[in-house]
C-alpha cells in the first residue's frame, strides 16, 4: 500500500526542503596551467626551417626509389632527351604553353653546382650568405622553378609520378641548406596549386600573378619570426587589393594591385628592414621599364609581400640578376635585417656567376 500524507504534512515538508542549505559540490583543486614552451627565437625558427626542408628533400630522394642523386638523375635521361627534342622543334606545348628555350640547359643539366664555365653558383650563393652573416643579416634564397617543372605534362608524354623532372635542382637546394643557406621551395606549392589556378605566362618565361601572390605568402610566413613583422601584423589587415584585367604584353591579362592603408597604390621604399633582390620576375607586375611595357604595376612580388607583412619593403631588380651585382655595395645593406634573393632557377645554368669576395 502506498503511504499517504495530509496536505498540512506535505506543506511542512516542502517548506523544510526549501529552507535546507544547498549541498556543496565537491570540486577538484585548481590545476596549475600547463607550462608553455617558449616561442622559438629568430635563430631557432631559421634553423628549424632549414632542417625541415632538408628533411623533405632527403625524403624525396628516398621515395623516388633511387639510392643516390646520381641514380635518380640517370633514370630521367629520357626526360632530358625529350626536352632537347622540344627545344629543337616549334616549342609548342599543350594547353597553349610555349617551351622556354632559356631553360633548356637548366632542365638538362645534371650538375647545377658547377655552373656555366665552372663558375660555381653554389659557392657564390654560399659566399654571399656568409658575407650577410658578417653584417649581422639573414639571407634567404628563393629560386623560381621553370614553368616546365610546374606543368611537365604540357611537354612530356610520360611524366614521373612525383612530377619531379629536374632532381639536380632538389640536390642543389639541399647542398645550400647543408651550407646553412636558408632556402625556400616554391616548386611543391606551385604544383599543389595547379588544380585550382592557371600558373605561368603561356608565351613568356616570367611568372604570372597567381604565382607571385602564392610566393609572397610563402615567403611572408618565413618572415613572421621577426619582431618587426609581428609588430606590423595589425597594419597587414589594413592593406587591400584591387583586381584589374588588362590586355597587356607578354600574356599579362590580370592582376591584383595592392593598396596601402592610406588607400594609395603600393610602391617600394628605399629604406626597409626587408631588402628583396633579383631578376626581372621582380619587375614584372610591379613597374614598367624599357624591356617590360604594359606588364602591370603595383602588383608584383614585393607589393604582395608588403601586403602580407604590413610594411613596405625595398627592391633591387635587374634582368638576369646575379648576386655579385650587389655583393660589392655595402651601403645597400645598411638598416636591413634580411636580404631575400628571388630569381629564375634556370639562370643557374644560363649565365656565369661571378665569385664574390
């Protein structure tokens, strides 16, 4: 039988329940916050970047199935033979791309470290890096891959599964890293972007606006280790872009011009902690000269690098540029923190590199 209570008993019980103190919850003692590892300093992040790319390049060699760089290069003899056939023909590739004859020696070279006339570009770059260290500056080498490396299927009937058609350049980069020269790999980011974008100018050996913006983003990520870049992060959000289409020369048809926080078209500055040096790939889309007319302005690599960093950078560029052209101008490096070389990789095998003192 279910027990019953009177209305008076129920009311008295309810009042007693409402007046009773609430039970205390047992809580765990406060925990000390997990110790946070200190952010790597600039030198530590630089060393980590070098080690990471070196490891990736060694992994590429291992994954190729070849035991040595020489074996990998030997396996690609048919590819080098095909480049020569293409260069001797009408140069026309698939999808409207035209083979860059300037890149032929580069694509068929198996020892880029030796260079034209045994001028040893590897040693020139390593020497420049040492000279920058003596001045207390960082140096970053950023080679621009040939469009034939990005889209080998436009010229080859049989393409390696890993899309690597010039392992000598992968070896060259590893050799630089082993000499403590910080290097940026653009080939893999460019190849990763192939499905979503059209890269390269189809009838010219310069890069296009898509490659420029992607490269600027990759390099900016490296530079975020510096305190002056971190301090400018808020300014970066105030840079904007303006998309324009143009019927320019050399196949230039579109670009995104960079606007400063003041709303003005971006221009490089004479004094900046970031100095970018390199060839005509830094001139195209950025400013016009006697060799590059109707090829854009305020939309080049340095403009987009500045947009990502939140601060203007300095630029020294010239067609066929090599490092010895600035190596003897110490005043150019005053007030700098980092010097970045950006230029076509094929120049390694196209022109002699003069040794730097």
